[in-house]
C-alpha cells in the first residue's frame, strides 16, 4: 500500500472515530467546566507544588480556565487572563516562588512565542464532590421492554 493510500485510510479512520462520538466535544467540555466549577471552593491566595515544583496533571477547560492537579487527590481550578495557546498546549509550566503559586502574581506558561497568562484566581476542588457532579451529568434513558407475545417461530 502506498504512503498516500495509508495516509488516506488513517485519515478516514480518524474521521469515523471522531464522528462516532455521541456528544459533541464543546458540550462535553462545557459539562466538565460546570462540574469543576460546582466542586470548586472559595478562592485561596496560593497553593504549594510538590517537591521539585512539578504538577501531577492538568486539564484545559477554556482559554481562561484550567485545572491543575498537584497530586492525584488534590486539584485547583485556575482562572487566568485569556491565554492564546492554553487549549492547544501539550505541556504547561507554572511560575512559583519557593514552590508556592500565588494568584495575581504567578503565571501559566504555554510555550514560546506565547505571552505567559497571569493567574487571576485559585480555587481548591473538592474531588469527591467533582466525582458526584460528573456522575450526575451522565444520563441514561431507560425504557422498559414491551411485553410482546412469544413468537411461534414457524413450528
């Protein structure tokens, strides 16, 4: 199979997989934003990073909001000034002083040539509540089966 044909097959396969999603991406993202916002607490001045200043994980929610996990069980919702590359960045960085990230002072870094995004607000996330919010957004339509008479099956 030629390279062009392989590329075409993989491209079509990717389009098919994307088309199979039952919920559009924008809707899923909005639901995640709502769940994180509902589980976020009152604003705090700062949070501490783990030793070495690393974050465990992160998730962009929009160009003005992201979630940063400092540990698997500890997360923060960050509101930032509009950040051009946030939703497309593969990796981010956070400025900090002595492993402490402060609202109004520290920034989210999305790579060159993009301007760092100042953190406006930090809110801790209650991850147990977030899990409940996420579960409540899952909808399953359950319809009871009608009692159909058994078919004779041609006997």
